C-alpha cells in the first residue's frame, strides 16, 4: 500500500485567466503537483491540462492550468488525500510578483493558452496577458519592422526572436526567424511580442510601406534580390500552409525569368534543360541534354528559391537525342555523344512549391553554367504526358522505368486522379425499367464507330431491353457526342444514358462511373470500337454465366476487320525484362480455326468486351484506377476476380469485330509514349507470383506470344 502524499501547504490559491481558464499556484514539490486532482464545484475529478514549475528565483512551487468555465469553487486533493477547497479566486494582480520574478512565464502562459486551453481567440485572456505584461513592456528596437507583405494581412518582419503575439483580439504564434525574418499574422503591427527569453516587446504600430512578395520578385537590384532570398528562406518552413503556398507560388509564377540554354555549337560545353517540372508530390522531373566532348563537366546542381539540391550522378539516365546529335555534328570541339539526352527524377526536391528551376552544370575549374528551365508548375495530367512522352520507348529499360519514369508518372497520375471529375447524366430516349444487362461504353475523342455500333444494337431484338450507358471522357466533345447520340439513337429507336465527365479521368474511372449508375445484374464492359458481327451474340454470353455460378466473367471471340482472330481469351507470357505481357490466344488465326471455337476456362479476357456479374464487380471494386489511360486494367480485374474465387471463361459463340486500339488511338497520353510500359511494369509488380502460379495450370496450346 502506497503512502499518500501530504496535503498541500495552506498557501495554495487560484486566479482566473481570461473567460475560461484558471491558474492554480501550488506550493511544495513537483511530485505533489504531478499527483494533484481538481474538481469544479461538486463535479467529477480531473487532472490539470498543464503544469509550469517555477524557477528558484520565485516562491517555490508550480503553476497549474485548468479550464474552469463558470465554476464558483475549486476543490484540490493530492493523490488519495482529502479534498481541500481553494477558496474564492484571487485578483489577477496576485500573479504580478510571479511574472516579475520569472518573465519567461508570460510566454509560457500564452503558449499554453493557445495550445492545451484552446483559448487563442479569447479576447479577455489576451487582455489579461497584456495587463500582466505591462510592467515589463518595452519598445522594440528600430530594426524590428515589416519588410514584405504576404497577403491576407500577413507580413514578413525583421525580428530578433519568435514567441507569442498578443493583440486585443487574441494570441498567435510568432515563429522564430530564419535569415532574420519571420512571417507574422495579421494584426502584428502594434501587438505585444512575448518572447521565450522573457522579453516583452511592443511592436511598432506604423512602419513605412513595404513591397508585396510579388513586387519584390520583380525587382532586379542587388539589395532587393538579397531580400527576396531572405524571404524565401524565412518561408520555407511554412510552405505547406495554404497562405504561404499561395504567396510563394504567385511570387514565382508572376515574375519568371525567360528560359536559358547554352546551345551554341561553337562552345566547348553545350547544355539545356528542356523541362524541369514538379511531380506534384515533392519531387521534380528533369529532361535535358549535355554536349561535353572534352569532359569538362563535374556534376549538376538544381537551384530553387529554397536552396540548392545536388543531382546524384547515378540518378542521371542518358537517352538518345537525334536533334542534338545533328546540331553538334560539325562542332569545333568534337561531335556529340550518341546519347546526349538525359532524364532524372529527384523524388525530394525540398519544401516547394517551385515555379521555375535553374540547373547549374559544374565545371572542373569551379565555374558553372547556369541553365533556366521553363514553368515547373503545370497541371498534373499534362505533366504526366510530358514524362511519358519524354523518352523514345526504344531507349527505355527497366532501370530507367523503375527509377525515373514510373515514380514521376505515378505521383502525377495520383495527383491528376485526385482532381474532381464532375459528372452529369443526360438521358436520351427511354431508359429500361428492369434491364437484365447494362452496357458500359467509354468514349474518348474517337466517335466515328458510334453509328455502326448503335445500328448493330438496333438490329438485335435481344438488345431492346438492355441498358446502354455511354461515358464521355473527353468533355470538349460534349456537344458533338450528345448531338450524334440523339440523332443516331432517335433513328434507331434506342434509349441511351450519356454520362459526361468534367475532365479526362481515364478508362478505368470512366468504366467505373458508368457501372456506378447501371441497374442490371450483369455488366457488359464494351469498347466504342467493338461492333457485333450479327444479332444474337449476347445470348451465349449470358447463358454461360447462367449455366455456372462459379464464372464471374465471360468474354466473346473478337475479330479484326479482315475476319482473322484478334482475341480468343487472354493469357500471360514473359517478355523482355522478364515482365509478364498480356497476350491473346490464336491471335491472327483464321476465324473458324477449330481450337479457337472451343468454349473454355482462360486466364483472362480483354476489357474490349467482357460480361461480368454485377455482384462480382462490386466485390472487387471495379477497374483499378492506378493504370494510365487504358491498358492492363482488364487483366488486373480478371486476376482480382480469380483471387475472390471466380473463374474467367471464353465463349466463341459470341462474335464481334474489334477495330483494335482505335478507341485510344487519339489519346496524347498513350500514343507514342511509354504508358504501356508503365502499366505493364505496374501490373507485373502487383501480380508476378500470382501469374506464375496461374499459368502453370493452363495449357500452352494456342499461345502466339502476340502481345495484347
């Protein structure tokens, strides 16, 4: 059994601070203070929010902070002792001797009030702090004043130290200065600064006008440029706060320097940084070239407003640049390296945001060539296309993909996907009341197959009761798509639902949007460039699902426009780099090849046409949106359906023409880029061991090693 601590000395007392807080002075040891409990009137016991041991220069004891609200009496006990009434609250003047003996107590009280007590906006508390500070108050030195306006009432001040600002409206944090400057909140002029060292300063209420950060960025004189550098140093710890991000971004964007390269063939060293763009995740992607036949260069350094970042030599990947080779083929110091281009991804480029980067090419002499890039802050979707298009696909190996292109593209894809899509649903004609199948057909740019597709649907009596949902993922075509569907579907007598995205969100998101409003128990994912060969094709697909509840998804036979086989089920085969590739069984074989006309279990089917149970779709969450544009989502879905216990089936009795890849041929983020390699790598990393085990159970008959 523990021995209770003794009762507190009779000198314990309390005083109100502000509207809601109470300060208890407890003489004795810190052990007694740590064991103290309180109650308000006859309420439940509670511990103090904070305790502040008093220095030896003051009467020994501890100050405890409580939230007392409107209590008229406070009870105190130590450990298991009896309750002791503290009596009526003393006047605030009782704190005066403690504050004068320990001036640092003021800043501590302000910090605790703004923190644990959550009383930063309590005007009465601010008034009490000002009254306690009055005997210690002294004017700030002349050098303490605002130098740069930041917007929203904030400004950068030259101050000696941080602390807590007290104004008649409340208490606010004054950060410690960096480079001599600190960003102070609105109302700092004329406020009292309570510093941690015990100094209480009265800041000037009026100062000469000072420039905004944007105006300062536009100045070219030496002193102004020096002040700008100081300003960015002072702000670098605050750039995650919205007010600071806006000020820093605007100052850079509105005062950008023109891009600069060293591209003269007569020079011994030529270089340019074509793009230095934010990856919207704290890093930067670099694309450029370097001509250095005499090997004069010693490294690269990125410079932004918050400081310099060395570019590790091992992070630089060289790529071909025929344009640069041609430019320097007759250069006086020698022709070009056959791979003068470079790409780099620096995953941590400092606090940001950086609107424009400079790249320094260091020379052996100690000098440097400074290159200035163009805008670094561009929309995430556009930046993603820059990254994917930056390198000739023939130059891309696993190391470059894994270390440079994929990390940058992944961050940009995540940022682009996080932007709100916006969605509008337009009903054209009658919508079936109880459809058995919902068609989900994404549209992007290429609308030329719609007439053929709708005409084929109209000729098929079975499709009169299906729900047809088109999802337009290219919002700039809204008028054209709606006009086309109203005319075509009106002539055919078919009702369709048109889902309109406010931005291009990608294949997976488009399909998921359509599925989200579908009402049938079966979902048919269908590309806009797939046209049925003849009526009746849907029946064998639905019958296959009806016949076997284990089947989660079934795919039809797909043909090229010449009638040869394009798809008779999907399988996986290892390709270059040992990655798994999506391949089609019997691709290029004759349409009526006997083995391709046999229904069977297959590893997967293509998303160009797949009929899925709605319940299975919902269980796995639809298409995975981590793939870019539209590639490998279908096999990923099939693998997740298998993982959930379903099987995948190929049904050759359903025949459709697939004008392969026409549905994404006009997508700038796919054609001529490394998007396919990115998706394949992502897919491989997600499913490598699963595919290995899966393919061991399938016959190799019909494999053509023709990639999807």
